[in-house]
C-alpha cells in the first residue's frame, strides 16, 4: 500500500482544466467542487477513486476543483498530484 506523505497539487483553475490537491489523511476522502457537479459529480468522484486505486492509494484527502475538464484531464491531474504526494 502506498500513502500520501505530503501535500501536493497539479493543474490550474483555467477554464476546461481541473486543480487537484492531495494531502495525508486516515481514510480516502474525495472533495469535489465542479461547474458541472449536478450532471457529472458522481462520474468525476468515481474517476478519482479509480485513479487512486490504480496508484495503490487507500488513504488521503483528494480535493478536486473542476472547471469543466474532460475526464482524461481530471484523471491525469489526480494521478500527477498523487505521485507528487507520494514523492515518486
């Protein structure tokens, strides 16, 4: 099991992008703020959980501030932030 060791981030707050912050926590918690949350909130949260699982992360706080990014962008931002937080 890999764990987040430090606070890290990836992305921007530009339109069609997402800003992702990760930090250590006792459980896996996803916080989402999105301009399309009503339509795609559950899908975005599922994508974040999927990326965390693929990276082997089971604990940590993942905060996503989405500005209408495509799912592939969100996945890339989450993966980058997680790897930075794990210092890999």
